[in-house]
C-alpha cells in the first residue's frame, strides 16, 4: 500500500511550481507508483488565466475550493468552476482556465505524469519528462 500526506509531499520534489507564475501542484501519485494514473493537488493562483491543451493526456479536475471558470476554446462554452464541480478533458480539449479566487483542485491524469512536467508552448505536457520516484 502507498500512503502519503499532502503536508509531507509538499516538502519534496513532488511540489512543482509553474514557471509562468499561474499555479503550483503537488503530485501525490506518479507514473512510478504504477497505479495507471497520477493524482495531484493543484493550486491555481487568484487572477490566473491561461490556456492548456493536453494533447497526450486525459484529465479529470475536481474543485475543492475557490471560484473560477473553464472555457473550451473550440466552441467558446464557459463552465463555472466552484466547490463540487468536476470537469473532464476527455477529448484532449484545448481550454482556458480562469481563477477569480484561488482554486484548490484535485487532478487525475491518464497516462500518469512522470513528475516534473510543466506546460510547453502549446500548453501540453511532453511524455518524456524526468521521473520522480522518491
Ligand atoms: C487544472 C490544471 O490542469 N492545472 C495545471 C496543473 C496540473 N493540474 C498539474 O500539473 O498538476
């Protein structure tokens, strides 16, 4: 069995701070854990607005706290994000996330992230990022 706490994981390399200043994420489960998915607790900073396009992953995002919205770029649809909302990028949807208040999100990626991924120019994660296994 794998047991970890957010408090202790935040003090390790599992805590990734995005170079663009929009978010940080503590990656509690990663590819090396062999669960078939990765699981992250992500903070989107208040006022952040940025585009992502996970071309190689599907992602489920559950809002624990905060207020914001997510827009699918292809059709311009806007969905409120509030505590209890689950949005799912089941079609590798290009999307824009806006945080009106700091957002606390639980995120699941399939395939699992290796650990060190940050968004590339298209807002995607590459599949060959360095692995975190501690
Ligand atoms: C909601 C979202 O995708 N935010 C970007 C960070 C990501 N969840 C991650 O890498 O943990």
